[in-house]
C-alpha cells in the first residue's frame, strides 16, 4: 500500500491475486458465442413459468412473445416488491410522527449518531491531510492517485479482454463451427476489439480531464470530499441540504 492509498485500494500484481482480480473483471466485450448459446434461455421466464402458460405451437414469434411476457412479469414483480418495502417504511415513519415520545427519542438518537459520525470524519480528515502534506500537497496527491488508477484500469481492461478473446477462440463451440462461421466470428471479434480500444481511450481521457481540473484549481481536501471517499452521505452527517 503506497502513500496515495486511502481506503481499501491496491495495485495489480502478478500471481494468484492478479488472476482472481482478472476473473472478476467485466469488460464491454461480450462473446458472440455466449449470446448464441444463451439465446433460448431466460431466468425471468423460469421464475414466472407457473403463471405464464407456454405458447401454443413452436413458431419463433410465439417463443419471442413468451420470453418478452416473462420479462415483463418479472419486472412487475420487482416493482411490486419495491413499492411494498417503501409503503412499509412510510407506515413506520407515520407511526413515529404520531407519537411525540418516540419522535423525541428518535431525534436524540439521531443527534448522538451525528455527533459520533462528525468526530470520526474529522479525525480521518486530519490524518489524511497530514499524509497529503508529506506527498507535496493536494495536487501532487491527486496526480499520483490518478496515475495509479490509469495503470490499474489498463491492467484490468487489457487482461480481461484478452482472456475473453482467448476463451472464445479456444472453445469447443468455436472449433466445432464451419469455417465460414469461424471467419464471421473472427470479424465480429475484430470489431469488438476496435470498440474496446475506443472505450479504453475514453476512460483514459476522463482521468486526464480530472487531472487537468485539479491542476487549474486550488481545491483542497475537505469534509465533503472525505465523506464522498468514505461513501457517506454528507447531508446526513452534517445536517446540510442534500446536493442535487
């Protein structure tokens, strides 16, 4: 862990750890064989098969319609569950508001939690500011941080994409295809490779833009940024208006 690491960050290393990291990578590349292989399955359809009768006949139109209906029913189930949870939360909130004693107790607990959270964030901020000063200031800290992010991004994307390409070209499904289909898939992979390079260039450009913004401003680490790095809602900790 280097000086620019704040919370739970690590650079890619060769070996077993790197392989595990690469295995979890999701890239914009999607194997055409994977799509072809999974064309006739749907988790959503499986979940609603007891309520949506299978289509009559074996036409492609019926199968497509059946799949779409399954997706719609699954989405409705998800929305219904979400609305039920929200309704329960609102009902609980109404009960609190209708009881002065419970509301006063809740307010006291909120104030206590907020005081503890503010103290913890202040302590962490002071610790981080000392670390930033030793690095040469906030601008130098952000520069090293963004450079490390670029290296990690390049490592994850390149290795993830190469693994996807290799898994397709060496798979039994691919080797069992006729030569004309193999050539078609190779052309598709070449197109995906071009899209991947464009995606990687775009991600690097965004990191470079962040670095330019830091160089042109006098921004310093503050409570709001500290909360953002901790994935904590600043408006809850400091009772401030929520950002739009």
